[in-house]
């Protein structure tokens, strides 16, 4: 495994790092707190999740944050459903971003998350289908939604969402925080702050409505995202749906439009299971 070198903000000390070393640090942190993370995940809620702070050495996380590309180098996703910037084409960016993304796909990290969540045979997504990096600027948001139920080829269910936040000094009042709608779209949500150096792992299934609140400050909310898949769903029934967006009753016009939008897109996808147009958000790796 090739290593790359960078210097830290404060000391300018030269550091050599790669995904395997990052994975070892991630595994050690999760393993050291395994029992408390299991307790978090086993809360009696519709959308089980756990989070852990101070995942990696702060100097490394600062370098990950610094490495995020300019907004012009990312793909905008702007509609009434969402407003954010994303990228899965990791070879276009600083190598530390690819290393941290794929560190979460190393076998020991996948295994410890299986042990914490109780779900086996989790499969990380090397194609980064809807994964990779995301950035949200002031005014950006992500409406309540269900993630696309399957992988790019519709062979496996999407079952785990891993979100690693790397924006320094992020505060709850900044917005841009993860929201879990355990009791439906018209009931209060659980808010998990997008805190610096925090990893959140949440289940995703046909009832796991979640969102990101609007960013209120002139700062970038940066996130490293991964999904794990599985041949069988985590529910006791099969299901299929495209990424499906919702809105609260305070926004009835949006709510009506989004209802029509998700029904239409689900209908089209059932007619054309592989999709009419291929989703551009995946890692288009060079082939030999």
C-alpha cells in the first residue's frame, strides 16, 4: 500500500499515512468503546444509530478538512429536494480524501461495525455510489428522505450509512446537522450535531427518514460518506425505492410536489430497473 506525506498545521511535522493505518486507528477507537456503542445502537428507536467522537488524531482530521476541494471542483445538487455539493471521483482530489474514505472499507472496520450493529455480511461500496465527499455551504440543506434502497446494479440492499464530519469548531447552532425522524415527518426529530471528528453510523431501510438542517453560517460543513450493503434487507420484508424526499406539513406545497416526484420516479424505476439515465454520482475508476 502506497503511503503519502503531508505536514501538520501546527508543527509542520512530516507524517506518512495510508488507508490501512487509518483503518487501524478507526478500529482501535471503535473496539475500545464497543460496549457503549452497542448500547447506543440498541436504543428502542425506529432508526438505530451510534456516534463516536475524537475518532482520529486531530492533526490528521485537520489535513482531511484542508484537502476538501473548492466548490467549483464538486458536483452541485440543487433542487427543492436538496442543496449541496458532492464528489465521488476521488482521483481528482488530494489523496488523503481517498485514503480516509476507503479506510472505512478495510475489513477490520467493517467487522467491528458488524459486531456493534449485529448485522453480518456487510459489503462496503468501492464504487462510492452516492458516497464520497460532500460539502454544504450557507443556505444548503437536505430534505427528509429515504436513501435509495439498493446498490448501483440493484443486487444488494443499502443498509448502513457512515458519516464522518471534519469541519473544525462546528456548533449546533450552525445548522447542517443530521436529523432522524423516528416517529414520522410530522413529529419531533432527533438531532445529531455534525461535530468535528465525529463518526455517525445509522441504519438505512424503508422507514429511515433522515435529513440535514439548513446551514446557517458562512462556513463549510464537510463530510466523508460511505455506505455498506447487504444481500438481504435489515427488515423482515423486501422493498425497493429510489431516493425519496418528503417535507413537513408546514410546507404543504413542497410536500405535495415531493409526493408526486417520488411516486413518478419510483414508477419509472420499476419500468426500467437499471434506470433510464445512469446516476453520475459514483467512482468512475480507470480500467486496465
